[in-house]
C-alpha cells in the first residue's frame, strides 16, 4: 500500500485534538489472517483503525508498507537494513485490497478510556508527520505488529496483564507453525536463522506474529493504578471473510526437501562407489559432478557467511550451519578443475572430512535446531571429501 491519505488525514487532527471530548473515537486492531500468496503473507498482518463517525474519520494506519522499487531492495533486506514506513489509507480501501486478495480480516475494538483517547490522537499525529514515518524494520522485534501493540499498551490506562504462558516456545517453533505447509520455505529459513531463534521467549515476544497478538489480546486484562481490572478488548468481529480454504498444499512427497536431498546423497554415493579403483587398476572419474557440488556449496556458503557476519537481522548469528556450508568449499571446487597446488587441495579435503565427520557425529548435541534435510547434504560433501582422502591414502 502507498501513502495515500497523509495529507488528507493530517488536517483532521487539530480539530480532533481541540475537541472537548473524543468519546465517539473507536480504536481497533485489524488482523489480516495468514494466506498463501507471497512469502510475507503467510504470517498475516496487523494495522490500527481510527473510527469516529461524528467527524467522518475512518482511517487505517499501517506500519507494514515498503517500497519494492527502492534500489537494491533485496540486498538491503538481506542485510537487515530495510526501512519500512507508516502509511494511512481509508478503511474501505484497506478492506477492498484484502477482499481482492481473498483474505480474512478480524477487528478487535480496544478498550481505551475516553480520557486517554486524545493521547492516542497525539501519538498518531506525531507518527504521521513525514519525517517520522520511516523506521528500521526488525522482523522479530520491531515490525508492523509490534508497533500497534506498543501503542495500545501505552494508551490503555494501566498495565497489561497477559494470559499465563502455558508452554515453552521459541521463535523457530512459531515460524514453523506458519511454514508447515511450505517445506521449502521452512528449509530456507532453517538455513539462515541461527541458534538465537531457539532460545525460549516471553509471551510478549510471541506477539511479533499478528495472529498470536490477536489471540493473546482477546484474553488480556488491563490493571489500573487502583488495582481494578477490565478486558483489553471491548468487542471482536470478522469484517472480511475469505472465500474457500486458503490452506496451501504441501506437494508430492518426492518434491519435499528431505526426499530431494536424499536423492542428491544417493547420486553422490553411486558416483563415489563407481569411482573406486578396480582390480585392473582403472577407475572412472567424475570431476564435473563433484566440482558442481562444491561450487554450489561454496556459493551458498558465501551467502550464508554474509548473513552471519554482515546482516543486522536478529537470529542470523551465530549460525551453526556455517560449519558445513561455507565459502571455503570453493577451494574444493577449484581443486577439481586445476591440476596445480595438489597439496593445498588434499589438505582441504582432509580437514573438511574431519570437520564434517564431527558435525554429523555431534548432530544431536549442536545447540541449534537443524533441519533434518540438511543431513544428506552434509553427507554428500562428506562423501566427496572422504573419497578424495581415500585416494590420497592409497597413493
């Protein structure tokens, strides 16, 4: 969505702020339920609605707006240097967009005392000033869902009392709940987020997910200074219902990451076995397939190393996947193409074989939840380097 109503909405604030009462003002949390369209839509979305029928105000404030046309957008996003911005649209426009997207939208009217409604208007007026709209997006701790939550907490008139946390949970587990129908997406996420995503988190931290915030807010209370308690949500209703079942299909079994990775491992197992020296002294050589393996591993390792050492995204460092997928695999790639520096390449394969052996043997003790589909990929590299070590020892 674009910044459509900044200049149309801002002139309304002086009149609202100077009013003796804002009793008719209604503040709502709008939750767009997860849907299968793009990578970011499977997590859902959150926005705030300001509705005052007596002054013909009906606007949605959205902290999830970004500019895909911005130069080097993907590059900056990977480095965690993406700036999102606050946009304002009419509620009808917001609903029309998500209706066309076949989305479900739930509205929760927040229980804000009349005496504090002016405070939220003051906050919104400040946020909507052009110089204040942009912010540095943080996928887990400062996003389009945590910002509305923070505002609601500040103007609720007391202390939020969230329901008791009944289970120990991690960021990775919550993300897996969103990606369970998207195995390849889950595979990629498990590759790039490190062991910081496996630490236990608080109930409040869980609210980086829109649906999580919606469910917890509906069961929360506000405790005033007088120790009185009242529900955080006045009412809840579905204002837009998706047509049909939006649940994505997981696909055929043989197209899932584990099946594909096992197939890759079996291919390299056959290549290694068929390359063993025969009784007559001859043997087949498969330089190109092994070179491709180490080239892909090395290039993937460069990307992963960039995320680990350069990205500002939370939970990308430390990442134990860098122990098996790293840029040094390009040395192995070069070794299958060049005939010089034999000693260097032999030493590389010996070290790589030892490290991968330790990684596989210590799999269950590594302090990071690793995707099981990684095992056959690690095994493929282990076989390739192991075969080279075997050939060195036979000479």
